[in-house]
């Protein structure tokens, strides 16, 4: 028991936000009288927060590069939605080719902003603030201030449809979509195999690894949670198509940040740019690619969000950048750069989404919701700053009567 307490204490900080997520889910499940986790509402949660997760993953890479943020993503989402609506609805172009063109426009936006930030060294705050105004204005110009709708089914299928049941005659546990349940079991099994394989590999190489009990407890919690999620989805209409898009992005970027050399260089850039440059890291190129990637993911989010609205609106994307930034910081990304994970960002986005959904079900006004989300964000960043001991001075020095005081500020 003593060893278990020591292990729990050592890993508490690492899994703090995951524990907070479970506590928030339980609390809102009780406060909403069971509505939060009903199959229809769980499916709605995925649709409502898919764009936040996509934007937050891109924002994470910007923050890792040195605590920089992109204030223009909401306007990019609106502009891409406006372009998609113009191409598909107004001009009648092929939806698939229009999507590719919208992604190319997003990459072009990223090249424009990345050039000024990485090579001209204009602060990211100024460049993206300018982009927020420019792209919002372009959205109004493209749409002429009007909302256009609806999109054809070929366009909507990418993000508002559901994966069809491949085994309609096989009814397991009385669910409506057996394929969803089988996919959940398969994902849980793959997760356990990968965790055990990674643990054994790191242990054989002599790395410091978590205790075996920690690994077992983690798998015993996460695997049933994954199966339960897909069981809930199977009880409604199955797996949303947008969940597949989000899943691919999460897996790809998680692998990139943890196993690819360029991803590790990104952490080095955020930790100490000068030291990274002297070590041979091409810091300018990394910073440039971070903002190109952010604009690309913002264009993906714009396509997803326009499909969810089934319209191209000049008001789309309002405050989306704040949701993405908040998800990153709540998920453990450091305001100083160089620290953060895709997994933590996903947890932060889920916390934001469940707070929004739960309070809406309870009838809490949007004004109060903004206050609560702001306090949650401040608390998460304060926890990061205090936990890393980066306060500029000691607020509560221990002094005795007659002692002289000398405070060294961090320059």
C-alpha cells in the first residue's frame, strides 16, 4: 500500500487533468440528471467539439515553438467556409475538388503568415492579429455579408454522416450499430498491446519507466472507457464520420511530436531557441512550418464547421481561437513553450466541451459560462506557472524579525 501511495503521488501531476475530466463528467452527469451521457448527447458532443480539437492540435504546435499563439484561426475558419460555400453552392463546382482547393487556400494563408513570423521576425501576436482582421474582412467580401446554404449531401457526408453498420444482422448487446461496438473493442485491444510493447521496449533499453501497477491501472481505466464510448455510439447511430477525421489527426500528430525528429526539435525550439539553433536545429523553418500547419488545420476545421452548420456564414468562427488556446493550456501546455502533448490537448478540449454542453443543458446563461471558462483557463495556467516555479520572485519569503530582505527578480 505504501508503494502504491508513492506511485500515485509521483504520477498525480501527469494524470491530474485526466482525473479532473472524469470528475467533471461525473458531476455534470449528476447535475443534468443523466442527460449528459445519453447516446444522442454524446454524439452531439463529438459534432460540437470536433473543430475545437482540430484547432487545438494545430495551436499546440504553435505554443510548443515558444509560447506563440495564432489569433487568426477563427477568421480562417470563416474564410474557408465562405470559399467552400461559394465554390460549391454559388458556382456549382465539384464538392471534392472544392475541398482540395479550400485546403490549398489554407496552406497559402499559412505560408503568408509563417513568412512574416519566421523569416521577418515580426511577433506572432501582431501578424496573426492582422490576419484575424484581414481574413474576417475577406470573408465578408466573399459572402457579401450574406449567409449561403445548403450544401449538397456529397459535401456533408465528410463530417455530418455516420459510418454504416457492416453487420446489420448481428445484434450484440442490443445495440443499433454492431460495427461501432466492434471498433471500440478493437481500439481498446490495440491500445493495450501498444502500451505493453512500449513499456517493455523502454525497460529493455534501460530507460526510467513507470511501475507495472501504474501501467495496469491505466489500461484498466482507459480501455473500458473506450469500449463504453463506442457502446454509447453504437446505441445511437454509430460512429460519426468526423470522429474518424479527428482520430486520424490525433494519431498522426501524437506520433509526430513524440517519435519524429522534427517533432522533438519543436520541443527544443520552445525550450531554448538559441541553444536549439546552435545545436543545428533549423529554427526558422520549424517556426514557419508550425504556422503553415496551423492554417492547414484551421482550413480542415472550417470545412467541418461549415458542414455542421450546413451553410457558409460571415459570423462563423467567432472566438474559436480562444477555445483552441484554452484547450491547450488546460491540457498542460506551458505558456513559456516547449511543454505540452497532443493527449493533454485532447483532454483540455474535452473539458471545455463538456463544460459548455453541461452548462447549456442546465440552462446556465452564456454570460455565466464565459466567466466560468475564463476562471478555468486562468486556474490551469496558474497551476502550470506555480508547478514549474516560474514566479518572478518569492511571494511569501520566510523571514525572522530583524532579517534583511533580498529579492532576486528573474530577468
